[in-house]
C-alpha cells in the first residue's frame, strides 16, 4: 500500500513538473506590472545617497598637530584637557591605535597656520609636537568656495 502511494505521488509530481516546464517554454513575452511605489522608493534612496555623499564631501586634505602619542590613556586625556584649556578654538581628537593613544588638534587647510600654532604650543607641550598630513573637517563655506 505504501509503495502505491509513493509511486502515485511520484507520478503526480512528475506530471506537475513537466506541465510547469512546458508552460514556461511556451511564453515568449514577459509582462511586468510595475508598482508606482517602487519609483517613489528609488527617488527617496537617491535623495538619501545625495545627503550621505554631501556629508562625505565635507572632509578634505589638510593638516593636524600631533600633541601626544602615549600608551597611557590618562596622560592622553590630560593633554587633551590642557589643549582645551589653552586653545579652546581648536578641535581636539583623541584616537586609540593599539597600544597608543594619540591626541591631535585642529583642522588646518594651510600648513603655515599649523606652524603658527606649533610656535605658540611649544612652551605648553615641551615633549614635542608635530604637524601631520590628515583628512580634516572642512567648513561649509570653504567647500562652496572650491566648487
């Protein structure tokens, strides 16, 4: 009895499968019914991509001053605090690149501006500070001037 059921189900499956293949082989044209909401989603995605790329364009080549590179986190935080105390107009960045903590300052487009700050900082940070090439945050007015 079980063998008859299995054989019967195999025959029915085979017939259904061959009919499906035959039906697909017959049609030579494809009709696509496009939902208008898809176009709306594509438009919204394009707008989101534009906003994301606009934010990425705010970054450019420039210079930052390396204040300290140490393996002691507390020392790096103290240097960042000292930087904010004496130079509140500069933006400070604390980065961890294992095993070092690095404190960088500023977003300088011109190297001469960074050198001016180095001359002012040398007495406050006597261990040595350096100018580094880095990707910096550009101000919006600078971005529009370049376009």
